[in-house]
C-alpha cells in the first residue's frame, strides 16, 4: 500500500528527552502537558491536524501530519489553546535546568515530494493522514511513487 494526496501538507516531529530520570517532578509535567495538547487537538477536527503517531522512551517522538504550516502555527500561538500556556510554564520552571530536553522539526511537503510503502501494516502514518491506495505495477518502486 502507499499514501496518496494531491495537497501540500506539513510533517511536524516533536519530542522530549529525559536527561535526569530521577527528577520526575521536572519531566512528568511535560508529559502531562503533551497529553493535554493531544486530547485537545483530537477533539477539534477544525485544527487541521490530520493524524499523529507517538513512541515513548527516554527520548520520545511524536509525528504529526498537518494540513498546512498556517494551521500548525495557528494552534501553537493561540493563547486559548493548551500549547502556549504549557510552553510558558516550561520556560519558567524547566528550560534552564537541563533536566528535560525538548525538540521539534517542521517539514512542508509537496504532493510530488514524498513516497511511502506499507507492507503487512495497518493504516499508519501518512497513509492514515491522507488516503491509502494499493501499490500498482506502475508504483512498484520508490522512484515511481516519488514521481507520481
């Protein structure tokens, strides 16, 4: 299977790293804040968050697919949403200690600038954010999927 879309989209990678595992009081609020943001976004289809996937460990990663950078930025900068107050609280209480690291990367993607392949997988990642389609003979190789 492969993902298909005719629209631009944004891939937003975000996560944290627990630098001092014994300082639960520093990293637990960050984890809770992210949970609140995800819950909030899932309840608001108008946010234009298309889908997300998460993996947890000492270093966490969440992959988010957004309809546009404008939609992502609109959420991040909205004082009535969970992100902006959580970001301010993080900067006040945790940022300077180094106990918890946070990171993100943002990529804008054109429809002809990605390729995907899913074999023996449930709907996942970009295919879940857009639409999933069978890999036909024409789309058998990564280069052909990239150039579709």
